[in-house]
C-alpha cells in the first residue's frame, strides 16, 4: 500500500493557532491531519524560524505522522516564480523513488492564492495528487478541479508550436528577445512588432510615427538590437533639442576653426554611428536647410564636415521618428517631400495607448515594478501596491501622454502615498489633467480595432463628473447644476453607473 503523504504550506492561520491567539481556530493543517492516517506531513514555510518551530512543536501533539519541514525563501508570498520553484523541488524529491510511489495529498487552503494556484497546476500536470481544502465552517473537503490541464490546455500549447513552425516555413521571422522590453498583448502591437522584426533584418531607413510618449526610441533600440548591426553603435539624437545654429555641426561635425568657438575638430553623430544605427528623434523639427544636407547624406552616403572640403564616407542605418504628421508638414512647407520619401522606406506607426486594447493593465504592473526598483535606494521607501480603486481609475483614464505619462503618474503617486498602498485619492492627485488636444477630439477618434462606443461615452461621462465635483468642491447639488442634471439624486445615479467616487 502506498505511503500517504500530506504536503502543504504553513499559513498565517496555522501559526496563529499555535500561538494561542484569541478567537483563532486550530488552522487548516491541524484540521487535515485527522482527515486521513498520513504517514508523513511535509510542510513548506517562509515564516521566521522561531514561529515555525513553535508551530511544529504544537502540531506534534496532534498527529502521529512524521513532520518534515522545508524552509523556503520567497521574495514575496505572491511571487509565482519563487513559489513554483520551491513547490516543484519538494514534489520532485518526494516522487524521485518510483517504488513504491507515494500517494500525495496537497492542501490548498494554507498560504496565499498564488500558492494554491501553483499547487493546482503541478497536481494536474507533472505530479498527480489529491487536492483538499478546509474551513472552520465546512471542515476538510476534497477539492474537485473539473478540468485536466494536460488534456485540455497542453494541446493548445502544441498547436501554438505548430503555428510557429508554419510561420517559419512561410518565411516569417521568429519572435526575438530583443523586443521583450516592449510590453503588450494587443493585436495592433502584435502586428506592428511583426513588421518591426522583418525590417530589423534589413538596412533600409525606417520612419516611426507616433504621439509623444508612445515609446518610439524603445522600438528603435529594439530594431537595432535585432539587426546585423547590433554590435555597432546606436546613437540617438533629439533633433528638436539642437540649437538652430549648431544643427549642421551636431549632425555632420566640424573642423577646427570652422566658426567661433570651434577650438578643435569634432565628429558629428553620423560619423559616431558609422557601421551602426543613427536614431533621429523628432526629425520634423529640423530646419529646411539642414533637411537639404541630410537628404544628400542619405542619397550619397557621404558627408562634409562644416569648414572642410573633403567628403567622408559613412554607413549608418537611419531610423527617424516624429510625433508630427509629416504629410501635413510637407503641405504647409515646413518639411521637404523628397526627404520624407527617402526616410519613409519602412513606416511603422506606433499606436497611442488608448488604442492598445488589453495593454494598459500589463503596463501598469510592469511600470509599477520599475517605480519600486527605482525607490529601493531611497531612505525609508516602502514597496508600493495599487488599491483596486486606483487601478480602476487608471484603467478608465485616456492617457494623452501615453506610456511616458503613465510612468510619471505612478512615480508621483508613489511619492504622495503613505504606507504601502497607492490609494485612489493618491492617484487622482498624481494625474495631470490638461485641456484636450485637437487630435484628442472625442468626435475624431479613429474607428480602428478596439474602438468601443460605450467605453468612449463612459470615458466622457467620468471626465465631466470628476471635473464638476472638483469645481463644486464636492457639493453634489452644485455639481449636478454644473452638469445640467435634474437633481442631486440624478448625479448620484450617474456616479454609481460610471464608478465615480467623490
């Protein structure tokens, strides 16, 4: 007969039971030891050693089973990676000797939801086990999980591998780790990055269009990293930040004595990027005279430094970016049409955050991790989490400044918040509300994939409800008057409908 083994994390309720805390139950594990005649109880613990040891002494009096403690170090009790590694190692050791194979029972109740989720995944795939759960009201019960991960979900994984193989046979480039810094799940970003991966393998000029804060330089760096030029320099220059009188010197370099202040010769960014990639951010800001010379360099792949007569051959791949509509700039005479067509061999249009359906929640989590890493070196900094209200407020906001605005808002909210949780009020105070830009006209939204009229109406309603409450200093009757609503009760109904808090 196989040996019965119970496996479980030690939870807070278990520790409190051993410490005799008033009102505490005996805890899930002590409930489970009477469920079957277990020969061995294997306990995983990440609590302080003294508390864990007191619990073991307390539990010994309640069971004849051998107790086996496995101390674990977790970066967080919700960190799936740490939990998975610890749980998998224990189960691997318990099942290493196939004869006789033990009969495993895994207790889901102690610990965090992340711990329970990992137990289910392991029990339904690699380590077959009976799952139990317990509560003070219902005692110990077998947890019935009405699906088989191996049978129902792994085939989908295999089909994904088949699709990847089919994509390779069709000549599509495989996903590259160089693009892993770009966080997304939306279809629009998936299509964009597929094109970016293709163009990365070539040396043709690329024009990246997109609003401010959408991540144009991040995409340019990923293209460079995935290109054959990855070992060569990546030079980024903001064309809009160069003084007009120094544009040519910055781009093409100068000779000593070429102008007042030119005390020595200097390479321009084109020479610095020779063999690699030159990223010209906000290329639409260049004056027309510089655009003429830039066009010549692109055509002839040679440049002449300011004050020199001999041309220098350069071989830099150009990735340009702009937050302007260059077609409009050309029509209004602020940009050269011939330069546009020279740059726009491959055009990648980065969508604004409001059109990246499904990406916002992922970005919030990734950027909050970044904010917490940045704050670790600050004295007294506390790791921050988002309250549900703060997250809902972020998910309903329009983000005209895109990913850059999202990151800076989280930084401000972390600064204003007290304790470890960013509350909804902290987040609202961190938002910088600007008047709508012409391109953000509610009547001019693009009817692209992900457009939803109900979401748009809800966004408008929330905007004006918050604005009215702010101007009325929280007086609901006055806010209702500002909005043209019939009564205080009508305003309250609108607030409840659209999830608006005072």
